[in-house]
């Protein structure tokens, strides 16, 4: 298991930029070069002592001295933003709630869709792997308000402050 001490021998981590740089020459990489590549999932990965790690987990180890005991979530949802103040340890449920809007979303708001058959807006939310219908609405704004109210009720807004409600 990789330790903080070993990590600091090979890399420096700048908590303000979120970047790792080499402390030693390794192959073609020189001291001071930025470490890591972006993987298929969009996260920065670093090959360290023959094993590939995602940089956000290494950042947590580097700063705290301990491996995270849960998932590391990027508060701003930007997978390459490994600034320490953008990282937090969360459960998988909280991490899944902090996602960008689905690419296929056409309403412009998560949890809101237009139902052609009913000719109304539907609001819904997923809680504990269960889809909850929040109702059917004539006006999109009413569906959005229902979704926002449910997000607050079910704890989606852990790190956000919304004064609208």
C-alpha cells in the first residue's frame, strides 16, 4: 500500500492548482513536469510505483496522510479539478447526486421532462435507487419548484445554499 511518505518522495502536490509534479526524474519525465494523463472516464490518473491511481485519491492521501474511507467527490463536478478544497469524502449516494445533467436531457433541468401523452411537465427524483414521481405540471417553473423542494427534502443540497425556497 502506498504511503504519504513514499508519495511525497516522488511527487509534489499543489493544493491550490490540484496538480502533481515530479520530484525526481522518471523515464522521459523531468523534475517539475506535471504528472498524469486523463483516463477514459475523464479523471486524471497517475502511474505510481507500478500501479495506476486516480489523482484525486492521491491528493487526499498527500494532504491528510490517510486513504479516503469513501468516494472522493469533486464538488464542482469537474473531474480534472483536483484542488483540495474541491474534494470531499462522500458515500456513493451523495456522489451520484452531485452529477452533471445527462447529455440526453432536453428540458434543461435535471429531473424534469415533457410528457407528450399528458401534455404536461413531469418532475421526478431518485432516492435510494427508487424513482419518485413528484407530479405533473402545466408550467415548467412549477415542475422545477417541485424538484427543488424534493432535493432539499431528500438532502441533495448538502453543500449548497438556496434562498429561493
